[in-house]
């Protein structure tokens, strides 16, 4: 996949995070009718800035790309928030990502039960209303070539002693390191508030996509959206048991509503699965100890 393709995957999440009043439409563009915040279009300036922020300032960014080239939420819909593909029009598949920072506590997000009857641990509780549309994928790791997963030094110190006084105004990232585990609760209550907000927003995105009719189903039915974070237990930057979730049916290619438990395999198996589901002719993915040649068949329809 091209550099541009990977960036487009990530940009899908930007629209779902947008807050505040709707941006002014680009010059000459039709007026955008009121609608869900998650579905407002990026202005051209926001679009260009988002791409350059990821790839750097030496890239020529097209004014707009056609819907069959870029799987962005703002090209799934017309300016009034109506799905582009209507009855009689071939329905395209779309891919997007939802990223939240600073992970989740594995002891509080990994379900105890596997399959369709999976339970929702405390940090997944906000997903109750959309659980049938979301598959939880646990037990997949980053495996480094010959290098152990070294805990973050400040995280270890914070875990043992705690360095943030109660009520301190600390950003989420630093809070995950500095807030001690509550002796009675066994977890970091203030850092967990950020996790619950992230899961509430993730559930809102899934619900919004599922509320948009398209063809004989919904927009979500034609999507594969991957929700993920860069770590599990952020206090020590742990990259084992990474939290990953699939939402949508990808046009009937994905079985949603499952918990699939890995056994410490590379998380690139999930990336390979997503690419194959979206139609890429690819048999292997990753490099070194992260190279894999099989996906996760349990989520395939």
C-alpha cells in the first residue's frame, strides 16, 4: 500500500474526534446541513494540515481525492450527510482506524469469556450498546528481535511510590506514569477516567456509522474500523496484550461481536487480516520477528 493509503486510514479517526462548531465550508462548496459531529467534513486546510503533520512538509497534497481512492469518512457522505452509495449503486468497502492514546489496563479490559458470549470488563463497559458490532481481539503482542520488553523507568518508579499528588493537574500520558495504583481498587482511578472517555467516544463512532442507512443495510455494514492503542499498561509502556478491536462487517467478510483470544502472537496478524479483508493481494506482512503469513480466521465470515 502507498504512503498515502496508510495516512488515509488514520485520518478517518480525525473526523470522529472533531469537537466544537462545524468548520466553514471551502470556497464554492455547498453549505453543509447540520448533522452528527462525527460526520462533519474536514475543510481543505484541515485535510492538508493533517496529511502534512504525518508525512512532513515536502509532500504535494491533492485538493481532493475521489471516493474510490480514499476511504475517508468525509467522502463516504455527500455534503448533506447522506451516504454516497444508494440503491442501484455498487457499494464500496471502507477502512478506518480509531486510535486512543495510553492504552488500557489488561487486567481490566480483557474479557474472561471467548466467542460471541464475551463479557464486558470495567474498561469496556461503555461498549454495551454496540457490543454486537465490535469484536475484541486480545493477547496479541509486539515482539522485538532479541530485545526484551523493557518497562519504562519512570513508570516503574511511579508504580512503586507514586509521584503525582492528589488533585494535581497532569496530562493523561504523564498521569499514567505518576499516579500510583490505588491500594484498595488495584488500578489508577484518575487515568482510568480517560480510558472510559475514549471508549465512550469509540462506541459513539460505531453507533453513528450504524445509524446511517446505505443500500439494504447501514454504513457500518460496509466498513471495517480498527480501534487500537499503542500500549496496554501505559505506566510501563507495555506492548504485550495490546488492545485492538474490529467494528463493522466489511460487506459481510467479518463476523462482529466476538472475543478472540491470542496466545502472544505478533499483532501484525491482525494487520494482515484487515488488509486481506479489504481486498489486498498480500500473503505476508511485517518484518523480522513481527513477520507473519496467516491472519486471524476466527473473525472471518
